[in-house]
């Protein structure tokens, strides 16, 4: 069995372009995993409490625009 250290060593030996290609492919796979997990959590009700809290904050006006958050921290 190949260890993660061996994989890491092999990656370091790749040409720069291949490292970037690997990074992008690996990253895309992680985002796909994340999307699947969010969809599963939504369908099983794991996010219901958070969604209720967010909806309550919106209804109470306890929100700021994204522009305000990004421009004024």
C-alpha cells in the first residue's frame, strides 16, 4: 500500500504544470464531495435548525448586505 508520504514525495517531483493540474482536479473533487454532503444534510434535516435561525434573523432584520460586510468588515 502506498502511504501519503510517498504520494507527497511523488507530487513534489512532478513538473510545475502537472502539480497545478493535479491540484485543480483534486480540488474539484473536494468541492463535489462538499456539495454532496450539503445535499445529504439538507435532505436529512441536519440543517433545519440553522435554516430556522437564519430565517428568523432575516425576518427580524438582523442582517447586513454582502457589500457592507465586504467593504466595511
